[in-house]
């Protein structure tokens, strides 16, 4: 099963776990499976059926150009990256 790396701001939904293994052969399926294990995760990552603006997903270390449709293998590592806003100096 793919391994999902949970970013620190979302670990309140994963019970503090850094990684979670879930089923799925696309990013969309991984998110649906992740939602079943970590309720509330989909709402934090998605806006309807799309990733929220500012959320990127990487599969095996490469930013997924297909977003939710990106294929995922059983050995894949999936990482969600949320944009960090900052201020000026």
C-alpha cells in the first residue's frame, strides 16, 4: 500500500502519526482512503474534487503534474505540501 507522509499541520487528524499506509492507485483514491482512516483530512486537502489552492502533492519525490489523477503504485510515497505564507522583512 502507498505510504502517505503527513505534514505537521495535519497531524492532529492522524493522531500524531507521521506516516499512514492506505490503499489507492491514484492520488484521488489515496485521499479517499486517507479520509476513512483520518476523518477531516479530505476537507483540509481538497476543495470539492480538486486539491485546494496552495496544496501540492508529490509522488515518489516528484510533484504530481496530474494532481488528483496522478497514478500511485503500491510502493509509492505520497507527500502533501501546503503553501507557507510569509511576510516581508
